[in-house]
C-alpha cells in the first residue's frame, strides 16, 4: 500500500514539474518578445521625439487602467499579463510607425512646394534684373559669361563751389536722437532743395549704416529718385532694384518697383521689359498699393500696352 501511494506521489510531482517547466519556457519566450519590442519602441521614440541633450521625450501614451479584481476572483497569470503587454507594444509601435511615415510624406510635400516657389521667385527676379541691366557698350568687348555684374560707382561729390557749400550748410539737420530717422529726413531735405549729389551721399549712408531700420527702404527708394532727378537713370534703376532685393517687405519697396519702370523707360527699354515689372508689382504688392500708386500703374500699363 505504501508503495502505491509513493508511486502516485512521484507521478503527480513529475507531471507538475513538466507543467511548470512548460509555463516557465512560455513565459521566458514572451518576456524576450516584450524586451525586444520595448527596445524597438525606445529607438523609435528617440528618433521621433529627440531632445536637445540626447534624451528623448516619449509620446503621451497612456496605458489602460488596471482595475482591481473583485474579491474572490483570481489574478491573471504572468503569461497572460506578458501577452497583454506584447499586444499593447505592438499596437503602439504600429501607430508610431504610421505617424512617422505621414510626417515624412508631409515634409517632402513642403520641401517640393518651397523648391517650386523658390524657382518661380528666382525666375521673376532674374527677369527684372535682366530688364534693368545696362546695355552693352558699343565697340567694347562684352564681359564673359558668368562674370559678376558691375556695381554702380559711388555718388560723385559735389563740386567745391563755395556758394553751393554755403547753401547746403544752410539746410537744417534734424536732431531727434534717432540717427537713422535724422539721416533720412536730412537726405530728403537735400533732395527737396535739388542738391542731388549731396542727397545721394546722405541717403546712401543711411542705408549702409542702418539696414535694419524702417527708414532703410525709404532712403533706398529716395536714393533712386535722386538719381532719376539727377539724370542718371541707370543708377536709378539699380537703386530701385536693390530696394526690391534687399528690402522686399520695406514700406517704400512697391514705390521702387513703380519708379523702376520710369527709369527703364528713360533708358529706352522695350515695353515687354517694363510690363514685366508692372506684373511683378501687381502680383507681389497688390494688397499694399495706395490708390495713387494703383492709378499710376494703370496709366503706365496702358501707355506700354501691357497685356491684362
């Protein structure tokens, strides 16, 4: 009898050992999957949510609430818990991968759109630069292809005329404490008094010294007008074009594009070139044109017979 119970006990222990060994093996396999998925999740998070110091900021993924089991209900087994963790990690990883792919697609779209905009802008700007380019010198060799455009010479100083120097000195210099504002206003007063050479020097200094000041665009535009009044249309065209290139958001840049058409007409440029500038002006600054400027543009387009 004793041998019977001993044999039965050994058989029971042997079965239990096999069962526990199988469960332990399954648990170990699932834990390996969990570790692998967690490593992949951290790698994706480091790529998608990088920090400035090499750390990463994980997404706001809230784990499901764990409700306490009711009294008398046995807790889930370790294998079931690990399986649930694996399923949650797989779902999160799949979702995050989809988000990464969507972000990469949107980024490519933005890059393509910006590249197209830059090409269009560069083409329009080149057309205006070509229109304002000086004509080739007769009998002189042309510059090689790719050579940089020549920069306009500095404004010529006024002649040493004592009477003129005395009259220029009589023009009042403002002193408000804002050197950029004072410099522009003084240049404007010189221009109004028809001392164009002195105004050109003064306005050029304002642009060079205070390019970040709001008056920089005003000074550059008035510099072009001083050149126009001083019978230097080529210098004027360059000054107006520079205002558009350097200060596209400036308050007087739309005026510079309009006066660029005046300078081009004085240079004898064809209507096609002048109409390109009108088109650029209306396309870029349609919302900023004053009523007077709109009327001037309309008359100019009609005079050049620009296509609508």
